[in-house]
């Protein structure tokens, strides 16, 4: 296993991820979270719920199956990027679940049960951002579309009032950070 090859993007993401974790742990996001939540309208409509579902497990695992199929058809095996993506899904979803239990941050409005009833970090936003991190690495010319999708999912979570701003910001930074870290550990380069 090779060492981590650092670059400026990874450094900035690391500072962002660690900074948001510290702010969350210290309770310093409360004010901004409350201000943003109270200034946004609640848009709990069928279309908003339909859109937010694109950050759920069904879409993530369908996308993962598609890219695995494309790699298998093209190369006969998963690429380094796809292997990093698949590993990022497993490690990331476990980390998101663990952080939800650790922080036990209540959601702006009651939603879900068990681990799913906690807000920090946003699982839907993580799923969308991990797709965006991988998709923008594999198909670079479509990077703006992938990130528009991830930010769009984050916005649906805010407009449904099921997450705080800090929840979605953390997930938008954590997913690409984790993808780059695992890709580097598997022998890839930051590009």
C-alpha cells in the first residue's frame, strides 16, 4: 500500500472536514443552522420528495451497478476509480451512520427513526456527493452537472427541513475527501 499523495484540493477538503467536525462538536454551528433553517420556506411537496429520493440508496446502488457494469464491459474488471468509489460507499455510509449516533443531532423537524432520526451528517447529501466525486473524476467534462446534482440534493434536504446547513455542508466536503483519500491509498493519484 502506497502513501497518500497530497495536493491542494485534498488539503482544503481536509481543513473543511475537520473544521466542520470541530464546529459541530463544539455546538458552534447552532446559530447559523437556526438562521438558515428559519429563513428557508418548508417545501414538502410530492415533487420535492421525488427529487430528494435521488439521494437515496436505490439511486446510489443503481448508479454503482451501472458503472461496475460499464467497467466490466470495457476492461473486464473494475477500474481504480470505480474500486475507490465502491469502497467509499461502504466506508462512507458506515462513517455517516457512526457520526449520526455519536453526535445524535436532532433534525429541524421529526423525521425517520433510529439512526435515521439524527441529522448530522446528511446521508442523502453524502450519497449524492460521492456520486459527484466519482462521476466528475471519471467523466470530467460533466463535472459541473455531477456537482449541480449533489448541491441540488443538499438543497432538497434543507427545503424539506430535515437537515441543518452544517449537515449538508459536511457531507458535500466529506464525500470527495473520502473518495480522494481512498483512491490515493489504493495507488491512484489526485488529478
